[in-house]
């Protein structure tokens, strides 16, 4: 017996650039906004916004999209070392939580 899942796609969005981004999580808040959490190495561009890591190593990006897929903002967290475990994200009690294991120090990004 075979089972098929039928789903309707209401919105699709491509993000990132030809550089080295890795998406690690997509989280939705209670208003339907979507947060794309991932990592990049050195520099990248998300939706036309340049993200530059002055430490030339791994950084985290958090891109926010509205419920209908419109880009709202992007933020970054820089690291002067490497991620032993890549970032993961969860939405809990109206807050976005990011968990990771790293060697180095995290800095508020630009």
C-alpha cells in the first residue's frame, strides 16, 4: 500500500548568494513571520544586505521574513573561532533561541 502526501505551496523564497551560506533552521513565530537561521564563512550577502565578519571565520545569520515571504531584516552574530556543532534554532515563549557549540567567542554582528 502506498501513501501520498498532498500539500499546497503558498509561498516560496530563495535567499542567499553564490557564497558559502548554510541554512540550519527555519522557525515561525506566532504572527506567522519566518526566521531563517544559518551560518556563513567570512562574508556573504542576504537579500542584498552585505554581511561581513571581521574575524574571517564562521558567523550566524538570522533573516526575518513576513508571513507572506517579504524580506524584513537580517542580523548576524560573529565568531572568532569555529562551530563544533552548527547553530540550531527554536521558537519558545515568544523568543527565538539559538543553540550551538563553538571554539572561540561570539560577538554582536554589524
